[in-house]
């Protein structure tokens, strides 16, 4: 009993003498889904209502099974809406759809802005926030269809979330550039951090990853978006990413590219032409918290 009381006393002292934690504004997550059909090219747009603006973006494919590429999640320049784009392989035979979502919020002192970057060569386009701002969510646009062999393989926020890099499997060209759109904001009230969840590298056809909040002693953290990176040697594409519905974590979904061949070795499947693969999931967090003691 004395040990329990001692622990309770220590916890109360921390709460009594630690600096106050500021409150945070309320965010809303809205989504819109395209028609479900065999149409090869689709898009879906969702808008924020009233005086709210987009502070987070994301999208996911349903019915893709590795045969549909998410080719863009583009926040409008004025941050009033988000549009997602997707393209199916010519021989894709399953009805599919694309869902786009926006995290909307009215909080002028966040200073949210869209920073765009383009690559016309190489596999990566990196967008960097202006001084003292951090990445809170990321969009992209790949010019080129899955039928042409191009798809998304990475959305990687830097360790200090001051920048974010988007990668595709095939280098960009002047005729088919790669775009990154970073949503940047002040890291208020006082805390910001990138979290990562490493996925297993196997031959599984589809995978989902989840990135949890920072470890904290007390306080609060929120996320408007994150990223994902394909690992291993497998031919796999990212076909879903963003903050979850409760804004309590970020998710990523990825699929082996349709047409990749597999063979059975012993009791497991292995890739013949592409090997095994995984997906790492990242979360971009801001808030006011005190880190948990290690």
C-alpha cells in the first residue's frame, strides 16, 4: 500500500508542478468516393465547409488488388479541397473505386500552407517547409498511368518533419513529372515528432501498416497525415495512406503489383521476379506533450 501511495503522490506532483498544456482546436475528417466500376481513370474530390481549410489529406483504393495505382492526392492551392486520382491496368477485371479524404480545420494561427516541388528527372521530388514550419500532411501527383508502369513507392517525411520526399518506381521526365505537395504549419503549441512503424518483409499480396502517437508522459498529440515507404525488393505500390478516421494514428495500405509472379518454396510463397516486400508507415504529429521517461 505504501508503494502504491508513493507512486500516486509522485504522479500528482508531476501534474501539479509541470507546465500547463494548451488546449487544441477541433478537426473534422470528410471523405468522398468515386463510382465503383471498371472505368480505367477515376478521380474524387472533397471540400471543406465554411471557413475551414484543408490541413490533412489522404486516399485509398478499394477493389484494386494491385491492379490500380493511386496516381495523385492533390490539395488545392487555396486549401479548400482535395482531389485524388487513380488509374487501373487495362486488363484489370474487378470493379474498383477511389476514396479521398480531407482533414478540415479553422485555426488561422496554424499558418497552414501548401509547398509544391517537382522533379523532371530522378525518382524523387522533395518539398521543404519554410523556416520553422513542419510537415503535417503530404500530397503528390504522378503523371503517367500504371499501364505505363509508373506507381507510388514512397512518401517519406524527414526525421525532423521539415521536409517530405515522394518517390515513384520509374524516374520522372519533363513530359511526365513527379510532384510533391507538403502541407506545412507552425509546430504549435510546443511539440512535433515523426513516428514510424516498420512492416514485415514477406510475399503477402496486400499489407496494412499503422503508426501510433509519440510515447508521452502526459499531454496530447494529433495527426493530420503521414507517409509510407515500400521496403524489400518486391514490386509493390502504395494504394492508401493518411490519418485514420479518429485522427489518432496514420495508416498505409500497399499491394503487390498485379502480374508479379510467385512460387511456393516449402510452406511459403516467394517472388520470382520481384522478391519479398514490406511497407513502413509514418505519422506526422504536432501537439503539446511531455515525453515518456525511457
